[in-house]
């Protein structure tokens, strides 16, 4: 930049009451950022006492934080606090002595950034600094205008290229649409020909349908005649069957009457023998037989055992030995809550595999103990019967009906048994256990049966 006269040109700045230079418009934004950045760099080197009160809170901030949060306060302090601006100017003198010397000598280095020169001139307040700041702002504006103009030219060129491309695409689309229109016309001609052919086929089909309807009417008339003849023959045959049945019944009645005569003779002979024995018993004065010799021996007779009488001393709550004792009871019936057992023992298997696994184990248990075993599965959500292989010998498999749970079916099975028969129900469901216990059955946990099956 060439050396300029230090006397401000008209309109470049204004002088205060005492002839001090002052800007007649806001500091250019680029120069303002440079000035704030220089002050923010130097702020940390000052003591709080050397700083204006408004800048003291920013001393401990980082340089970027000072620029971001305190830019307005720093710019205001530089404008209104000459002492603070003088200290920042001293930092500029130390950091850029060549630029400062050139400015104080009334010249501007040609290779220097105009904004850096304007920022230094603003802080140093060398003669003609307002002109330098104004020229820097104008130069920045010219550069921005040049950038905008270049961008506008580039955008116009891009739009021109896009317009050419769009015109070419439009021509290609028009040609493509024209080709498609020709193809559609040809397809329309073909469809019209097909439509005429279909209309002819439809007429032929309607004629065939009328012919078939006439033949059907004739066949119906013939069928009605034949059906009347068949009904007459059926009535004749039914009458004949009735006659044969009456003859058969007459022959059976005659056979029964002949047999009844023989039975009457035998019964008369038996009554004679019985009456003779009774007369002999009365003549001998024999009292009716009311007992047996062993009944007269004095001893303690056992009472019938029930599932609740089986001892649990020294046995865990799910010890399979307790289940063995229960299955040794005479005529015992073992009811198994199927899914309660399978989902306890094999929860990761599919339901069909669970059922197969449990049935195999119950089949072995039935073969070993001879007990009656019924396995109940929940079927209330099923749409129909489940196809299954036949259950093992000695094992009955039941599903609850639609709208009924397996628990309700188990309680119905318990109530169906005669009073006094030993019944054992395998289920961990507390509601099921309480219900069957009240009905006289013995509930046991599912883990007891699983441990017994593992032992098998």
C-alpha cells in the first residue's frame, strides 16, 4: 500500500471539540474482529487493577471464550477507556514494531493486510488513523463485492448449463413420450381386435349355454320321472321289509315261548330244592350264618389307608420316595397337570416336544407301578382336537374343552372319583392344590414327579 497523507480527507472522519480524530461510522466488522482478538490475546497479561471493571470477569477465560463472550465489552472498553486502549497499543508496538514504525512515520506497508493495518492504526491512534480505517473498510467491501460478483457469475453460468441440460432432457422426454404414444396406439389397436374376438367368443359361449340349459331341463324332466319310479320301488321294498320283519319277530316270539317253558320247569325244580333245604334248616333249628370263625378272634383291624396318611418324616417336600409311597396305595389314581410339569422341567422346548417328553416318562412310571395315570393339558384356546400319537399303555391323555381350563378339568376328575379312593394330583399351582385337597385328594409339587421321572 502506498504512503498516504496523514491529513484526513473530507468525509473520512470527524474531529472532536479539541481536534481529536473520530470515526463518522461504525468500525468495519473485519477490523473490529481484529481489534477484539488483539485485546483478548493481551487481556491475560494484565492484573485486575490494570483493567476496566467491566473486563475483569473475563481475565480467567480462555482467549476464544473472551472473544466469544466478551467481544462487546472489549470493543466498548477500547472505545471509551483511553488508558486501556493505550496498554493494548503498547502490546502492538512490542509485537509488530515494523508496522508501528511505518504507521508513525506516516506510511503504510504495501504488503500488509489492510485489516491488520487498520486495527493497529485504530489502537495506536496515529495521525490519519480514521482515513486508514475507512480505506480498509472500503477495500474489504470492494473485495466482498468482487466475491459476490464472481459468485453471481458462477451461479449464472451454472444456471445456464442447467438450462441447456433441462432443454436437452425435455427434448428427450418429448421424443420418449411420442414413442410411448405410438406404442400405446398400437396396443390399443391390438386390444380392440382382441375385444372383437372376445365378443364373438362370448356369443358362441352364450349359444352353448342356452343349448346346455335346454339339455339340463330335459335331463331334469327325465330324472323326475325316474325318481318317481324309484320312490314307488322304494315304498314297495319297505313294505316287503316290514312284512319280513313281522315274520322274523313272530319266529323269535315262538322261540322265546319254547325256551320259557324249559326255564319254567328248571325254576320250579330249583324252588323245590331250596324250599326243601329251608324246611330242613327249620326242623334242625339252625340259626342263620352271620360270620366266620376268624371274626371271633380278638385283635386290632387296620383302617383303609388314604393319601394323607402316607408319612413324610425325614423326606424333602419334593423327594420322589414320597411319590413312590403314594403310588403303592391300592387303586391309586395319579392326576398330572401337564403343562405345569413340562413348563417347570423343559421350558425351552416347543409344546409338542414337551407333551411327548412327559408322556414317555409317564408310560415308564405306569409300567413300573401299575397305577392309573391321567395327564391333563389345557385346551381352552384350541380350535379343535390336537393330532397326537397314541399315548403309552396305562396313561390317559385329556385336553380341557373350549372355555374350560386344565385346572377346572382336574377338579372335575377328582369329584368324579368315589369317596375313599386314593387320588394324587401333581401340580405346583396353589389354587389347584387347595381345590383338590378340599375334595380329599393329595397334591404334590411338579418337581417331585420330575425327579421321579429322571430316576426312571
